[in-house]
C-alpha cells in the first residue's frame, strides 16, 4: 500500500471518528445526492494512472471484514444518512429510520416511496475492492472505505438492481439507464484512484469505452 494512500485512509478514519463524536448531521444531508465524481476528462486521466493487473483471489473475503453500517451521528448509521441524503421529503423516526420519503434510483429510473425497497450500493463493491488491493488493508481501513460519505462510493438504488450488480465490475455490469453510465464510470474510477485500487484489463477497457463517449 502506498504511503500516500496510507495517509489518506488515516485522515478518513479520523474524520469518521470526529463525525461520530461531534454530531455532524448536516454535512451529508445537505448534499441531497451522492458526491459528484470527477469530470470525464479527469476520470480518463485517473484511469490511465491505475495499475492494471489480474484480479486477486476472493480467498478470505467476508463482508464482515468491511464493518458497516457504522454510527455516523446519534442514532443514525451510514445507511440512514444516505437514505436521507438521496431522498426527497424524507422524515425519520427517533431511531433515525426513514419512515416517509421518495427515492429515485439512478441505475434504473425507478421511484420508490418505501425505504425497504432501497439498497445502499457500494459503487466499487466490497468484494471487488478486496480483489483489487483491500485484502491487505486493516479492518479500520476497510471500515472507512465501506462507510465513505465523501467520495462517490455510496448511493441509494433499487434493491434488486443492486443485487443483480453484486460484485461485478463494469466489464460485466453497467446501469441499465443509459443516461447514468457516464456518471457511473466517473464515480468508479474516482473511487479506485483515491483508494489506489487496481483494475483488470477488461474492466479498464469497459471504463475507457464509456468515458470516451462522455
């Protein structure tokens, strides 16, 4: 793991701890959307800088090695923060659970009014991250990654669409909604670049194809 990334993840972990202890409720919800990924031109540059190598093994992988969802503030965990951020007219009960609201799923264009119909997708899936370098991280670093509200890594989407994506990379899965594919590729590259994760050749080609059309 590079020294630059080690410093980044240390700062991220410290920021997450600070948010949990100081009650920063307004920062995530004020965005009203997933953080904007880098522009297509920047994403193309970032993609060219990523290390290309075959995916590593899934041996030893478990979602439990990426602790989520952690408490962000008060009774609110990461899932509830994202639901509040990504929804419209969302109200929460005393446990921070979303009880009313409306959510537009960017992946498929569906609109939902029950939070139970939404999954919080990790843009770069946890298993994909594991095979791309996260297997060597500490549990604290993987926790910070799995709950990252600063990068374009978490988004509320239709649950069965998220389940169909699974841990597939863009060579094997892209959103069915054509208008979102550029944003998706930009976000994927943004996250992989920030965390110094690798890409395999098919994944890079698929991303390059999408970004070239943005």
